[in-house]
């Protein structure tokens, strides 16, 4: 949406194809998004960004692009599953990531009330001094201990796989037996293992993400070993005219990072396209 706003203000024609499944929609309240000191819900932020982009002429299409290729004239051809086709000389991919959520009843409600949180960089401040569970594979969750320990001394590891026989001596957090299951009730999450439910104020699941970089691969980009789209400092991929921004390229998955990358990508696309001298518009 940021890229579309920039392109509209550059007097470029722009279409945004959006399936409506943005990762931001899961955010109950963002308090580190610049300009919103009282916080803002992800759905509200998305609505404002859409309205801003449309006010400068961006066309928003609801849909899912399933293929992206180059035609003999060098134009990109994007096709949706319903047969709609868009052709453009430049494309910005901002398709993001999809979190792997735990198998938990009412998972959306749990996220909405903060019983389950997806990003400690975004919201660990709100969980300061709370009882926090860290759920996922052992090698992953132990790496998150130092960061979250800066917010609360009440940490517990909830591993999905085997726990090493000997633990690091400096590990000053509780380690629960592996293989339990998460539950949600009355606004809090719990971890059920060995017949006992351990209750927490909030739980961070680190179960990984699924990348949506396949469109870049279809267009000829060689993805990184971790499935991200390699870009240079101007957000350019290895395919001329193809740019990428946001969680699909960045290791720091933050709204402010994505906004900056989108602005860079939009300016790059504008400067690559032929100039369009403006004629005087009648008012």
C-alpha cells in the first residue's frame, strides 16, 4: 500500500492485487508503528493504507496471483486463479510470510486478546513481567530466551521436540517436558503435559513461517537458502523490473521496515520506467 501511494503521487498507474490475508491483520494493537502513540489495530492500519493509496489513484483488486512470467516484449504477466490477467513493465512483490500457527481452538481469539503473541519485537513490551511461555522446537525457542528475558524473569520453555539431557548452566528459565499441547480458555493459554495444565499470561509460538516467494522464482529469481528473495539496496531483484519489499525479503519483519523498503522500490520502479512529461491539466 505504501508503494502504491508513492506511485500514485508519481503519476504512475498502479494496480494492487491483494488476497486480503495480510499478516498485519492479526495485530490486535501495534504500539511501535510510527505516528500512533496510542497504538493501532492491524485491520485499522490496513484500512487507512488502502484509503490513502486509493486517494492517489491506485486500483485495488481482490485476488490471488498464482503465476508471474515475462512475455516476449519484456512485460510481466501476472495471472490470478480466476483467469484475470495483468500486464505491467514493473512489478513490486510484497507478498510477505504466513505464520505457522499452533493447532489451537479459537486461535484467532487467543491472538486478539494477547494470550498468544506472534512477534516479540512488536509486543514483548506489553508482556513485561508476565508469565511467558516460549513454544516450538528446542533449537529455536532456546535462541529466543535472551531477548525475552529482557522483558520478564517469568519464562518457561514449551518444547515440541526432545530436550537435551544436559542444559546450559546459564539457562535460568523453567523447562517443561516436551510434547505437550496448547489450550486456550478464559482469555489465557495453557500448556498441557503429563496430565497437568501450566497456565501463562501469554505464549509465543515459534513454529516457523511459510514464504510466498514462489512468484519471484517463477519470474526467474534464484531464492536464498531460507526462501527469501535476494534484493540489493534499491530493492531490485536479479530480474530487471522486478522489485520486492517487506517480510518476503527481510529478516527483520517490521511494519516500519516494510514501509521504507516499499518507498525505495516504488522510486526505483518509477526511475526505471520511461519519463512521462505532464501536460497541463484543466481544473
